[in-house]
């Protein structure tokens, strides 16, 4: 089955509105015509401007997180309905930094993924192991457990994008070998097959994330289980276009 690659840039807590405008204007012509689906995920404060600047282009805009409630006394949170109201199309859910720094659980990830799908957002659901877990032979168990708990009770799993990100490779300059990355993305696909069937698993796009850069994008994307990339630091410059057009 042919799965369209999806390359998403996670800007994290970078780029104020001035910087966001400049980067979007620089990247628009550079990523035009890309075969891959292209997504930018700026900070919340940049989202309305990002949506406006990319209207009519091949760039979709995503948020870096959302709450599963429609509204309420959740100080500092943003509802999915608020995202769709301004034209956001994607949302990153369960990034390792959210899990580590803000105690986000697999159960919360599951609630957010279900809510995102209800609203028509494309959830990019993250999973991945620490260095200790990999060196201790626990990498597969960690990834499988995150998928089993985070993607349970999904009505249409084919609308979910999964991002496998080994935590030890995020922002460290270390990258999983293409074989390691493909094996782990395969764990994701096999787990989804057990949960939702082989046909559904073959339709789900699985990204790799973790120090993806122009120099290694093509070899990663050539692997059979890797359908895209969730890019951190390298998405903050014009070099992102080289990953998009790997």
C-alpha cells in the first residue's frame, strides 16, 4: 500500500510572531510542490498568523498540544475547538517532553487523540523509549505499551499519524540507525495490526523523529515502515525544505 509521506516541523518554544512570519515566508516557495504532506507546528501565539500566511499553499498548520475538554477551569490550557476555530488542521499529542516535564500519561494521550479525531484534527501521536530502556532491552515493551494504551478505542485509526521518537535521539544530535528506526516503526505497525487489523495498520503513517536533518532524511525515508518525519531543531531554518524534498 502506498502511504503519502508526512513531514512535520515541531517548532517547540521557538519563534515569536516576527520570527514565525519570516520563517514561513522563507519556506513557502521552498516547499511548494513537495510530494510529501507538509506541516508546521508553531507555538500557540503564532497559530492564527501561521494559518493566514499559509492559506492556499501546500502547508498545513498544527498545534503542539491540546486539552481533551471543550472548555472549563483548566488554566493555561487550549481546547481542540479553539484550534479548529482558527483553521488548525493537526495537533501533536504525547510528545516525550510533554510526558517528561508535565507528567502527561498514556491515558491523557488517549483522551486527546479521541477528542482530536472527533473534531476533525489529525493527531500526531508520539511514542518512544529512553536510553536506559533501550540499553536494558525494554524499548519494544515501552513503545508497544504506549501504543496499546494511547490508541485504544479509536474509531478510525487510519486517520491517526504516529511519530516514533527515541527520547535519547531528541535534540542530542544522535540518530537511531535507519535499521533501528525502521524496526521500532515496525513495532508500532504490528501493535496497531493486533488492535485494529492488518489493513488498518498498513494505512497508518508512522513518522520517525529524533535529530532528523537533510543529511539523513533520504535514507530514513527509504525504509519500508517509515512514512515521514517529525522534525525539531532542523525545522527552524530554511534547511527544513531539504528534508521535505528529501
